[in-house]
C-alpha cells in the first residue's frame, strides 16, 4: 500500500528502515473442501448452518458460564468470566500465517474481523475435541511450542495487559495490590464461538514479520478447544486484537473466490503501520463510507465489531424498504449492520431477510421455486433453472452512508447447487424476530466473507472509514 502513495526512494530517505506495510498471503482455508461428503446439499447446508450459528453468537455474546471441565484442564485458578464473541468457520473462512517466537514458529490462523484475541493451538499436549470435521485431522493441527521459544512469557495477573481480556477488575487471588510484584498468572481465558470454544493462558511473545518485529505481543496459548480448525487471528476493535496491538493505521484484503478452496491460490492481507501513508489519503479507486460508532452499551462484545452505516438495499431497481431500526442500532445497542470476515454467508434478521427474499422471489417468478431444496440447504429462495439457458438474476446492491454502493456480482449472492440445475440465494436468517420483536439482540445484518469475494476491502482505522472496490483477487 505504501508504494501506491509514495515512491520507494522518498520512503527510504524519510523513514530509513521503518517498515510501513506488511503483506501476508491470505487464502481460503485449505481444508474447506469438504472431502468428507460428496453431497453438495450437505456441504452448502453446513456452510449455512455455521454462518447462522456464528450470527447467533455475534448477536448474543452474553456472558457464558465457563465450562468447568475446560477450565480445570487449563488450570485450577478461580473461574473467570470471559468475553465471548463469535464463531470461526468450520469451513468458509480465510487463513493467514503468522510467525511467533524466538526462533520463530509459523502457524496458520483463521482471519477474523469479528473477534479480537489472537490465539494459537499451544503446547504439544493441545487437545481439540470435535475437530475432525470437514476432513480436518486434529492430530495434524499445527501447534506453537512455548518451550522452544526463548521469548515466551506467561502474562502475570498484575500485568496491565491481563486487563486486555479481563478488564480492570480482574481478580488476582493471593496478590497484594500494593506491591504489584505478584507472580500469579493472568487467569485462563475461555472464549465461546458460534460452533466451538477455546481456552488457555495469555502469553507475551514476539510477533515476527519479514521486515518487522513486534515484541511483547499478547497472544493466547490455547491448550483445549472444541471445533476449531486452527488458531484465530482476531482483527476486531478490541484492545487485544492484532490491529490494536500493532497500532495499525489500516489493513486491507482481497478475498479470492471460494472456487479456489481446494488450491493454493490466495491474496494478500496488507497491514499498514502507517509511516508511509499521508494521513487522510484515500486509496485510489475505493469508495468509502464512515464506520458507525459502536453502540454505547454495557455489552462489551459489541465494541469489537465494525459497524457500517448501511442505508439502502436494492434488489434489481427496486428499493427494498427496510425499517430504520434494523439499519441503525438503537439506544439498546440492537440492530444495525456490521462487516465480519468470520461469517461466510451474510445474515439478516428475519424481517429484513423476508423483505429481500420476497423481492427476489417476485422478480424471479418466471423460474420455478424449489422449496424442497430450500429445506435441504437452509438457504432460499432457490430456483430450478434447468433448461432455462442463461439465467438473469436481479442485482443486489448495498448502499452506504455517503453514497458508496456495493453492487455485488451475482456469484457473490447466488450459488449453483448440485448439478447446476438449481440456484439459491446465499443469505441466511433465523426464525427469531429482530429488534422489534424483542427476542434477539445484536446486529441485524452481518456482511459475510462470501459477499466480499473479489472485492478490495480496506479497514481505514486512522480515518474511521470502510473502503471497497470490485477487484479480481486471483491471478
Ligand atoms: C521443539 O523442540 C523439540 C526438541 O528440540 C523438537 O523436536 C520439536 O520439533 C520442536 N517443535 C517445534 C514446533 O518447533
Ligand atoms: C513483593 O514485594 C514485597 C514488598 O516489597 C515483598 O515482601 C514480597 O516478598 C515480594 N513478593 C514477591 C513475589 O517478589
Ligand atoms: C456511554 O454510556 C455511559 C453510561 O450510560 C455514559 O456515562 C457515557 O458518557 C456514554 N459515552 C458516550 C460516548 O456517549
Ligand atoms: C423472466 O422474465 C424476465 C422479465 O420479466 C425476462 O427478461 C426473462 O427473460 C425471463 N426469463 C425466462 C427464463 O423466462
Ligand atoms: C420443509 O420442512 C418443513 C419442516 O421440516 C416441512 O413442514 C415442509 O413441508 C417442508 N417443505 C417442503 C417443500 O419440503
Ligand atoms: C427442474 O425442472 C426440470 C424442467 O422443468 C424438471 O425436469 C426437473 O424435474 C426439475 N427438477 C427438480 C429437482 O424439481
């Protein structure tokens, strides 16, 4: 990114060896290809189910009682309440490799903008239960081995970084608050995701990039997890996230098409530490919309999300009239839209989804609806397009504050199913009524990674705005 706005020479003269941008390869999670099934309905169903489970967790990140068995496996320290954000993909996620330690050990992580802790499977005794899904072999999940690293240190309970996860009121039993020289470790964390969980202890480690070293980085050393294909690189707004700890000015990515799931095709995740960028400068070609302030509510998990100002949804030329309470969070913090790389399919609260789905059904009424397939996949509407030749689907457009429009390519919101005689809208919802109905809380609309394929997407943290442009992300 630096090279787009400043020449390498200028950069060299002014900043000498200061590195302003880091490029990391980002690729669809390799074991997404669900070799465990040849049933195309089943794999789509699983993607839909995991997208929905994640949405439910994002929406209700209420305090979870620590799982006693998990806790006792971590340590016998007093049980602690933990932030409980979202779910990683069982499939449907993107992977990025990071190097930690001295000498460094390189481990793949699931890239996640909807949660904040960075954690790796840790120690040779790491336990992962229910992890043999989607062709994953739990014994081959890569682990970090702290004892092989001279820079690994357990974060102490009175270390201010312990508060990253536990807040200012962390209980340090046996410690004298006046001396602050206590050797008791920071309590174990437990994080619940949509379809799984992880638990461990916080470490201070060195995070290594080819031309940049980040000392004293807080990373979770997880010793037990359920349903996790790998560690997670949290890119949310929390203080413990990678962008927060590295004080990134912005980060951006281009998610290659899910068609490349079973190949090594990937694209870069760009981390901009800022020294090469003029403050306020826009990346040429991107449309920007300001991030929306996070709702000011006691549920701190909502503070980790990237809220957008979604203003309008169009299906074809039709403006679908979404009640405002779904587009913007209310004073109770419920409603509004967020962008989340850890969700596969976009989620919409039922009333929003019904309006959008109905509009597609109306405009596509000359194709026959396949409700049985909707039952099988958990997606809808689905249509039988057999013998119809070229199929035209209405456009799906998200318009944001400031006028930025995301005019999605059809492959980002319709998927062929099975023999390609059928197509389904790849947006999920649940049966629970949204903010109005009182049942559900949290964001009403969650923009998932499937909708961001072949887009250059930028999180401009310095200027608090979200930028995007259509772009072919693969060679
Ligand atoms: C850690 O060190 C041991 C012994 O030197 C070695 O066998 C093992 O492969 C190392 N593990 C990693 C992940 O570096
Ligand atoms: C902490 O400091 C106090 C007072 O200086 C001292 O008595 C105590 O032994 C120290 N504890 C540790 C674990 O170093
Ligand atoms: C957030 O809410 C708290 C308590 O309701 C209030 O004291 C504080 O001023 C609010 N902050 C902002 C930025 O509105
Ligand atoms: C469906 O209707 C639209 C317009 O009403 C038309 O453009 C399209 O060709 C029709 N498709 C089929 C398969 O009949
Ligand atoms: C879909 O599933 C529901 C509930 O399982 C059932 O009542 C309904 O008849 C099914 N519809 C079709 C078309 O299979
Ligand atoms: C789809 O439509 C074709 C032609 O109209 C029909 O032969 C086929 O049975 C339909 N498929 C399903 C799954 O209903």
